[in-house]
C-alpha cells in the first residue's frame, strides 16, 4: 500500500469519534475472522480433494495400473524419439558449420 493511501486512512481515522473507532475495530475483527475461516475451509477442502485422489489412485486394479504404465512408457518413448531426432538434426547442422 502506498504511503499516500496510508496517510489518507490515518487522516480519516483521526476524524472519527471513539465509538466509531470501536465499531470499526469490531467490523475489521469480524472481517478478518471471516476471511481466516474461509481460508481454513478452502485449505480443508483442498486437503480432502487430494486425499480422495490418492484413495482413488490406490484403489485402481493391477490391470489398470499396467495399462497406465504402458501408456506412460509409450508416451515417454515417443517424446524421446522426437527429442533425439531434433538433437540429431542440430548436430548435423553444427557439423556443416
């Protein structure tokens, strides 16, 4: 927050009566408590989602795991082949220089 904004806030606070300052303090406290509660609920939900994903992953059959492993291996191999082809072309270009 810029210094100018902080100065404006302080100036406005100085114009408030004690009762208004107490009401403001209460409102800010409630706002912060609500925000903290929402953050905690969000973190709890994210944690529950992660836990569910792990449980779902742990629950797959050996056949499903083998299929996934095969798919990942095929994708890795395809990626490596593309990368090596590109690398070979670059080496050939460097040799020509």
